[in-house]
């Protein structure tokens, strides 16, 4: 690591939905309860017959696709995912937390910290590291988690760990008196009391049928979403459920959209308090499509999903349906639904501002004239009625990144070059394009620096000799949008050769930026050229992979200044991502930078770049072969 200059350094694909206990603007339609476009099944029999008639398939959650079974089918078949916070005086004075989209809405991640301890999922183990001070950092406890740990939350002295496993249940199909086994994917929420970090105490075990999808925490209330394909036993359907310990806690009502769809998946949204060790859990289940996005503000939960009905299947255009649920201390009340043309990229395609929901979509489809592709921006009021429209942005391109900041939207589209659009939303009824900048490359994630500057991370691109575009190394850019009509690129850096990767391209939680410190830390899996002196051909070279993090000072006047790098692995495997030494997250406590890979946590002094210490995690490499992500 080089010498550093003295420096110090916010669903689902969003979040969670869910209706949980809500009183719901319910109405009666032919004797059936409805919530906007959502209609509740009156009975299990109605649900079963609906799926037989309408379902053509679904998302595969780890068991083979489930279809109504004929004679002899006994069961389903089991197949062989920052802010700076003041800390107590015994801990760091300030420290970074998870980089979230919305202030006050925490997002589940595999690592959390409280300014003294780091709580991390490593393989099948929950490890608690006494990380401050860094010189004496050590693991104080290792807790084996039953299942495949996916993510966690930290709330004071309570820790919630989500883990996925397969379990065999006994169920009695309709018309039968003999129970039969069925394999199901389930998600556990293990709640630990961690007042004694050396000996975490399991105080609650909640089980939700389905695979873990996403979760958010507002105050002491956790909202989680699980999903599973319909599970059939003979000619009967197995219903989603929530259990507390071994006892059934909730058999959720099941809702479906009135609008016909081609594919159906069960999404179960649940809420519970991290402070209560007992008590009922609220949950509702929705029979929706597989392409679902979740977003949460402090007051509302939104679920958006593609309408794969007849219009979509005919290639006319795609539509997104969005439902809004008001939330307050675990109570969730259904409010309204809206519909917009196009589909969402991810959770950053949605944003709530002054009571309105802003939405960015890409429309793709076919007409008699051929393929169409363009992008739209909409503003929906609290009743989910569209009040503002801006359409046909960047024809023949799609959205690569979106970020709503105050009354602006920064939008990156891409086909051959990277247009950065600055869109004005100060008048929600009349959104408009203020300016745009076209430069080589594209951004996958945008992060505000301040009111007039924004950082983008993506890939560099160049035109090739065949009239196409070649993707190069990792690109980080700083944009000045103070003149909204003429945004400019202040500075940009390109790291490595083609194939260079970063976790921050796929997961914003890997992006560490602290404006107060002008600190930017990017995890990098860098493809480097290496000369091949033994070759008979001049200029011959091979490649190797370096794993670590790049640390920058960044500000509008000087752009990016490389302060140093943190090395986790050199001369690594030929694949850049998912290597054991690939950095996945970074955080800081006072003047120490902590970079986290699967294998270890490396502690580095921010003032001089010195390596302080390293803690090796209980990682077992042989258990996680490439190419599948581990976390």
C-alpha cells in the first residue's frame, strides 16, 4: 500500500412491502374483499382453482417448478443474496453505517457495526469482532447459524439474522386422510440478544415460508419479504405461513391482482418488533409476478411489479403496477395503487418526496414498425394518481442508473455513449429535462456528493473497429450539476483493464462515501496486464487479478486524488469477482478504515495508510466454489 497524504477520511431491488394488519380501504366486489387492484381469495379452494386455470409457471426458489400433480405425485421435489453515527465514549467517536437509500430506513446487509464491534456473516457463521481499537481487534464469538445466512440487522443490543434452509413438512392434501411429506424453502429470522457479545443469546426464532427476498427496519420494527413458487402436493396447494418457534403464528390471507398475469409467485410480507420476544407476527401474502421491486420511506412501503397480462404478452408495451401501504410502528394500512408504462430497474427507480412518488421506467416492446425502447418519468400523488409525465427520453436506450435527489432526478441511459440527464421535478405536474451530458462510458450507480455534484461508478467504453462498443475498466466520475442546463464532468478515473469489477456496481451498500471527510472507498477486483518475458512475441502479456480497495480524497476543486490502496490479495484467480479476497464492504471507525472480504477484515490507518492489523474470518473456501456469490 502506498503512502497517503494526511487525510481523514440512502422496495427491493428494494424493500419490503407488505400489508400486514392493515385496514385497507377495503371494498366489497361480488362479495370478495379488495384492496385497490388486489383481491382476496375467499378460500383455499378458490386459490387452488385459480392457479390451475391461470398459472403458467413461476419463479424457481430452489425447488423444481411446481405444477398441479397427477396420480402418484406425492410431494414437491427438493433440488440437489452510510451515515456517520456518534458512538459511546468507550467506542469510536464516529463511525460509518450501511449506505442506505432513505435516511432512517435501514437496509439488511451481511455486515453491521456499532463503533466498537463488527457483526458479520461469514459462511454459515455469525462472527462478532471486537474491532475497536484496531490494534487489538479479535473475534469474540462465533455462532453457527442453521441454514444459509443471508443478511442481518443491528438494533442496539438486538441482532436479527435471516437464514434460508429447506425443511420437510407433513401435509394432508385435500380429499386425503394420509399426511405426505413436502419439501419447502423457508426463511428464519433469528433474534439474538447481544449484550454479551461473547455469548449471543437466541431469544426468538420466526419462520416464514419462502426464500429470503429483502428486508427493511424502521425504528424497532422489521419488515421482511419472502417468496416461493406455488407448492403442490398431488392436486392440492400448500399455503404460505409464518411460525413462531414451532407454533403456527399466522396463516396469511392471500391477495392477487385483478389484472391477469402470466406467471405467479407467492410473496409474503411480515412485520415484527426486534424488542419483543413473544407475540403474534403480522403478515399478508400476495400472488404476484416474479419481477418485483420494493421501496420504503419512513412512512410508506411500495411494491411495484410488471403487469405481464395480455397487453404485455402481445408486445404492445410493458406496464408496472405499484401499491402503497402506510406504515407506523408495525401497523401497515393499504392505501392506493397506481400504474405506469414501462418497467423498473431497481429500488432507485422509486423515490418519495413531499408526499408524492416519483418513478423512472424503461419501455421495451414491439410494434408493427419494429422494436421500441425509451424511458419515462412519472409523478404520482398520495392517491397513486399520475399527476406528472415526462416520456420518450433517450429513444433506443435503457436506464442504467437513476438517483432522485431533492427536486431533481439524475438519469443515466446507455447504448453507445453515456448520457447523464438532469431532470427537474420542482413542479411535480410538469417534470422536464434541464440538461444532459454525453461522454464515453456509463454509470451503474449514482451517489450525491452535495447539492451540486454527483458521483457515478460504472464502466469505461470505447468504440471498436467493428462499429460497436467495447467495455473497458472500472470508471468513477464526478459531475458538476450546479449549472443544470450544462452539467459537466469534473474528473474521472479508470481502474484496470476490461473485466475489472466492483461489488459497488451491483450493490450500493458496497459504496462508502463520507462527505464530511471527502472520503471515497471503492472495492475493486482489478484485472492487470502482466508482461510475458518468456514469449517470443514483443509486447506479449497475460493478466492477473488484484483484490482490494481504492481510497480517494474527492472534492469539486481537485476531483479524485488517490490516497492509497488496501491489498487483500495479489495474483489471484482468473475470475475477478467472488474470489475469497475480493473486498465486499468497507467502513470506518474514527481514523481506521476496515475493508471486508470473505476471508478477512483488514484494518488500515487513514492518516498514513499503514496496515494496523488483520482479523481472519471463519471462512471455508471449499464450501463456496465460483461462480456463485457467497454473501
